[in-house]
C-alpha cells in the first residue's frame, strides 16, 4: 500500500459505513477499478476500528446511558427505556451474527463478485425507495417488534452492495419509526456488528499470520476513517431530515447500472 491508497480507502470507509450506499461494495470495487492490490485484513480491521470509534464518540451520551441501564437491569434494579434499548440492540445483532458464522466461505466469495454487488445495489435501492414512499413515521419509541424486524433485515446486509445502514433504516421506516429514530437505532446496532466483524477479521489475521503489517498506514487509516465517519454521521442525519433517502436511492440506481455496463462487457 502507498499513502494515496491508504487515504482513499480510509475516506471511502468513513464516508460509506453509515450512508445507505454500502461500504463493503465500495471497498471491494475501488481496488478492482483502480488496479490496486488488496489492502489486507489488518487495514480492514483498522478502518473498522476507526468507524466504530466514530459512532461511539458521536452517541457517547446515549451509549453511556444505555450501558449503565443495561447493567442495572441485570442486577435487578429495574427496566427503563434505555435498558430495553440495550436489550433490543443485543437482540437485533443475533441474526447477523448467526448468519455470518453459518455462511460458508464459498458463498461469501461468490457474493463479493461485481455483478452480485451491482444487482444488490439496484434491488435494495428499490426497496429503500418503497420504504421511503410508504413511511408513516408515526413513532419515536423503539419496541420489541422493531428490534426483531430490523435485526432480521440486518442479516441481509452480509450481501455486499446491500448496505447495513440502508437495510436497517429501511426496516425501521417500514415499521413506522420516524426517520431520525430509525437512523439512530441503525447506528447503535452498528456498534456490536462492527466490533464482531473486527473481531472475526482479527482471528483470521492471527490464524494466517502471513501478512506484513505497515503500522504507519494502519494508524493513518484508522484516524482518517474515524474523522470522516464522525463528520458523516452528523451530515447524514441533517440531510435525512431535509430531503429523506431519495438522493441515495438515485445514487444506488446509477451506480448499479454503471457496474452492470462495466462488468457485463
């Protein structure tokens, strides 16, 4: 890796992790389009740590209150809304964890193909469009049904091109949640998911033990992805209130068509 590739991938990860346009698709496609070598597991872990630290920092007050209330609920000191939200985050993480563990490596490799990414980019853009049109936005409070529904949808995000944030916000809108609350729950759900993904990547790295780690590029990638992700969360939430999801729907449709035109030739 060189400095240009480090910055490009780190900015791309920070920008796309929390936007409904699929970070995994963009990280897979950029090296393919640019002709760069694969950045390696160590770098993937670093930029995921960066985006994880960004969402924890952005929602630090919420995370602190939720974790505190969760421990109190375990100790039998009552079940407030923050404690329920903590349990909902845990419940919503279970499906993607189970599917991720059960999915064979051959299937994972197949799903990383550009044509699969192109198809999922378009299909889930249309689903997001439908959710945007049907959204009633009646509720602010997340319930058990929402957690189960959103958690099941989140498992679909293992298909590159789907977008974890996109599919979970879609699910939240379909259950009647307001846009901001659907996005907030999506971002809180990302904390255990990114942590689990980073842990699995770390195990893979330790087992292979073949990769030479460039610690300077690792540090730069983590820092850049954290800064970009933090700024992106705030920008996205403001944009969501003003114009909704349609700009991202249009972007995904255009991207999907371009990918098909490139990789079908």
